């Protein structure tokens, strides 16, 4: 598919309380990477080695790749919540499929953007939350060592209601063997009783981990111990109520200045928050009601990629939010991100 021609010039807005610290992004440009409309776009991952953007459409059970302005996808048979390339395993990805952690091998010899590519090999490695069959995986990230952290959420009904405390944040510990039974035993719960486990980010020096459980409407901060690959000392870092932010926090990424960028689900914007002080630096408006996640990418990691939803947006609301469901590229921000990390784990083949 050809690069979508429509662009929008945006102006960052700040509250009066934060205007003195506001970063000026006048002239930032937002473009849709394709005219394809996602039902539930999520999980953008920029592959810096190959200049490829990966993301998923949870509701349509698809893993997408966008390369050289062309869009391609592989069709799966249930909700797919995240996709992360596996280091030293060409064409291999860690994916969250329903409640299952799986390995996907995806070969794309003919990328023409219109024909679904058949799954070459899908291996289901482990199932979590066995006592909660309505749960599913949600967001996931690889930590500074490449270990996979992934969280679940409770069943979401047609009205968008999600039970509280039914999810868990897990970590997949690495092992010396690639025997699958051992892999399943190494998916360990880290934080139980979360509701919608969501965005994660690590500071540049790896000493801090930012974490989102969406219904709390706040970003929490942990100390991260690189020797034990563990988190501790949880405390609130930024709360949406501080600046009267609507909606909830969703996916998150971090830039080279250790500032975090937060997808504001239900708020039609991306928030930019100081990773040191927890102060709001600015609000980047997005013409999509439900902004789900963000990541930095591009050749110089100076573009922000944003996933959004069309689900739940009425025809009348589309007039106000015409980019709902689009995957967006924001250029001209004047800031660079940190590279996304690949999963380093022998479980994935």
C-alpha cells in the first residue's frame, strides 16, 4: 500500500500549570503510514537493524509489518497482543496469543501489501492465568538484558468493562536449555492482582522501570536490580489527576533524555512526562480518540510511531477523530528515542 498522503501539522499544548516547562513542538507533523484502518492497533516495535515497524491488530488477530512504505500481515486465529523479534533467530518473534506465549516464524518472500502471508510455523510455549479463562495477554517489553516482561488483563466485555485485579505481570527467565517444558516453567509471576497490565519502560542506565496498570490512571516507578533482574520499591510517579488528564494511560516509551511518552487512551493525545521529576512537559494531540501505544523509530530514531483504535468510535466521532484506527508517524519532534530491545531467550525457535 502506498504511503498515506494526508498529514496534519500539530501544536503541542500545555496546561497553565506546566507551561513554563513546556517543550515547544510547533510544526510537528503526523502522517498515517497506510490507509489501512485497524480495529485495535497495538504494540508498535521498531526494528532498528532492518528499519521495519511491527505492530498488531488485537481484534483482527493479525501481526503487521511496515517496511519501505508497504504493509504486510500474517493472519492468526485468536487475539494477538504483542510482537517482539527474537535475537539471533531470523524471522522469529515472541508473541502473546490469547493467554499463550508463542513463538512465530514468519517468512515474507512477496511483500505486496494486499495478500495475507500464511503462518510458516507457530509454536505455543506456555499458557498463563489458567484459572481465568477470559484473560488475555496485553503489553510486553524486553528489559535491558533482553528478558521478556509481559502482562495480562481480565476479560473485557462489549461495553468495555474489565474486572479489577484479575491480571498479572510475568517475566520469562532465560535458561541454558531450549527444552520447551523448562521454558513453560520459567514464566514467573512478578506482580499479581493488576487489572490491565500495560506500558513499561526502562531508564537509559537501566536502574529504573516505569510501569502502567491502566485503571489506576498513574505511572508507577520501580528500582530495577540488574544483577537479579528484579524490581522493588514501587511508588507512584505520575498521576493523571495531577493535570486533569482524561482517559487512562496505555502503552509507553522512553527517549534518550530519559523522558517518557505515554499513549492517552480516551484522551486523543500522547503525554510527554519528565522521567526525573514526573512533571508534565507537554501534550501532543492526536486526531484519534483512543491512542493505544507509542514507540520511537525511523533511521535516526527521531520519529514517533503511534497506534490507535477504530473500535468504539461512532461515525459522528470519526468527524472529530478522523485518524482513529490508523498507525501514525510523527516527525519534527526534535527528540530521539532509545532502540527497542529484542528478546534474548532460548525458548523461541
